C-alpha cells in the first residue's frame, strides 16, 4: 500500500470528445421534459378554460384560483419544453436551467395534487426523474465511439 503513494497517476492520454449530452439518460431527460412540459401546457390551458375536469377542494392550504394555477402550469410547461429542447443541444446552461425548472414543476404538481391527483403524481415522478437524470449525467461521459 505504501509503495503506491510514490507512483504518478496517469489519466487517459486524450480525453474523449463525446460527453454526457449525448448519453442515454440525458436524451431521455430531454424527451421527458418536452413531454412533461407539453402536458403541463395542456393542463394549464384546461385550467384557464375553467374546465369541469378538475376537483374543487375546500379548506386546502395552498388554495389558489383555478385560473392562477392555470397560469402557473402554462408558464412552467413552456419553460420545460424550452429547456428540454435546449438539453438536446448539450449546453451546460440548459442542464442547470432544466434542473431548476423541473424542480419547480415537481413542486407545483405536488401542490396541484388535490385538484387532479393521479396526473399530478405522475408528473411529479416524471419531473423528479428528469432532475435525477440531468444531475447524474453531468459528470459521466458516454462510452467513446469505437475507432475503425
């Protein structure tokens, strides 16, 4: 063990040009962001249209008007779609923006549970997976392509 301390540690001679933006988890996160964002946009439009689809709760701590929730979901949905498309480009700022927006969307859907429970819990799970996938892929590199 003591003999290992004096040896120089060598890394790869040439770093791989393929990084995490092309990994499977990052592409899956981008696709789920676009999907979840589109669903949030539709949810926001339905709430703004005062659709009878949603349950009206009484004595809920986070009780806002259905129109207010509609605007929240519409804005977060548009931001999620934008961030999901930006993640496909591989930009680092897109990952940070995606984590922030998906986190906010998860919180908004958690607060939305009394109005539309099953769909809200599904979108919470999707958004939490997106946060995990974007954070886990930041330090991983995809497998380098085989040299022919």
